């Protein structure tokens, strides 16, 4: 360790990481090999590295991850998503672009219980893309509508990426959840306005007339579905339980609704939800394991502080830094998985932004908003692949239709950066811990 400078550690850490990544290895492999190479450079026993990284998986807030994933899977199987979509469709009515607006609203509703962008796109898209095609919408436009709105699923609480950021940045998960309300709503409203504009000339002949009776019926049938986010989030903010405990409450609530109320949750669906949960949770925990070792090196050798000092020497304008940070995050979102970006970027950029006086909750919410845009941008955009499979349209066709909404998404992010109180007002009203 003697004679090894932080700069040399940083060169090895990032150099090996990017070389392995360019060779086509998964992000978890690149993080792990880079960390091992750096630990070997400084003379640290690799056994100690493994033991240290394994300790990261025992974090109590991290337990919320598999529970929220399972709750989301169970809610889809229990018919919750279908009822929420039906409510959204009846609220908007048969106006030009109304079905596209209802898709955005449905994504807000379902995102509030699934916490996953791809899950939101799949659940809502399976119902809304065929429905939009039958009503005269271009199929590529319908797919782009579901793909872009699906990204709202990780901004509206509860959000799996927010849980990961809270763990990685040691920030209050409940405050992150509160911080996502207004940004998620603003993006949904921006998308809705865009749909009303782009679809203003759509032929509405043959559409069912708006009906108060139909709306009341959908509300009555979906009352248990709407109660889910109210119970989960209300319990957190009222102080009845922590976010981790809320995730467990969500599971038991969904089991009760699916088995005794909707009576659609059977043994086969339960096994499918457990399979999905174990696969996704296992994949994420492996990334957390390697990212923790990577981040520990960054912290021990004060590499983020070096980066912050270098940027501070370059400019003292926080908006200039924000500009480059947003560009970086959106670029990474085009090529990397969302959770991997959060685990990789948080230990590097969070200290930099704090040095500029940015609130950690503000930075975290903006980062989630930026990477959510990556769900609907090629080449990696997960939502795009899901929507493409449902609509049978190419990624290129969908990407062209999605571009205006990605621009609206970025415009909202710019407004949130200029006016941080839009993010921080609601979190300031609560005083809760991780």
C-alpha cells in the first residue's frame, strides 16, 4: 500500500472497469474484476474484500427490494393493473388523444404499486397498445406511448431504483419516495399535453361516449386496487411502518385482495411471481455486491473528492455541472441498466454535487428522472423492447415516435433543476429515517 497514490488507484479502478466493459462483459463482472485488481494493487487480502462486500447485502433497507418486486408481481397476477387501467381510461373519456393520456395515467397508477419501469410498460402495454390500435392509433405511436410513460413507474413511489439509491447514498428512502411525487406527476402531465397536441386530429368516430355510470362502475371495481398505494405510502408517511416494513405489508395486502376479493390469484400465478422475484432480486444483489467493493475503494481513497476538486477548479457554476451530469446520466441510460448506473454513479457524483450545495434528495430524484428516460431510448431501452414485442413494430419505428416525449421528459428535468423546491417541498414535511 505504501507509495500507491489515490490517482494510481483511480486509474486502475476505472481503467480495468472500462476495458472489461468494452470487451462485452456484464456490468457486475466489470465492477468485480476492477475492484479485485485495485485491491491487489494496494495489497489488500481479497478475502477481506469479499467479506466486506457481502456485509452490504445485510442492509435492512435493502430488504425492501425483493418485497416490492414480489408485491408488484402479485398485483399484476391479482388483476390490480387491469382495474387501474380501466379506471384511467374512464377518467379521460373519448377525446382525441384520450386513450394515450389514459395510458400515461395508468402508468402513474401502476407505477405507484410496482416500482418498476419495465413491469409498468408490460402490464399497461399489454392492455393499452392493442386497445389504441383498435381505436385508430398508429401502432408504433401506441408502443412509444407505453414505453415512455412506463419510465414514470420508477419516479412515482414506491420505486425500486429509489430504494437502491437510498442504500447506496445512505439517504432516507421515505424522503426519496416523497420527492418523486411532484416530478412524476409533472412528467405525466407533460406527456398528456403532448398526446393531446399530437393526436388533436385523430378521428374519434365510433368511440364510446364518456359515461359517469361507466366511471363509477370502474371505480367501484377498482377500489381495492386504488387502496394499495394509499395503504403503503400512507403508512410510511404516517409513521406506522418503515419503507421496508411497508413492502411486507404490500405483499400481505395483495395476497388478501387477490385471493379473497378479486379471486384471481391462484397457486400457479403465485409461483410465477416468486420466480420473477428471485430472478430479479438475485441479479440486483450480485450487482450490489460488486458495486459495494467498487464504491468502498472510491471512498477510502477519496476519489470522488479528487473529482469534485477538479470540477470545482473548472467551474463554480452549479448549472454548468448539472448540464454535464444530466447529459452523462442520459447517455449512460442509453447503454446501461438503471440499477447498475445508480450503484456506479452515486458514490462518484453524490459527493461532487453536495460540494456544490445540492441536496442529496434533490440529486437522487433528478438522477432517477434522468435514467428513467433511458428506458425509452435505444439501444438498451428495456421499455422499447417490451413495447416492440407487444406491438410487433421495430425499435426504429418506436424510437422516432418516442423522441418528442423524451424531449418533454428532459424539459421537465430542466425545470426541476432550476426549481429544486418542486422536489424538496414534500420531503421537508416528514422526518423519517431509512
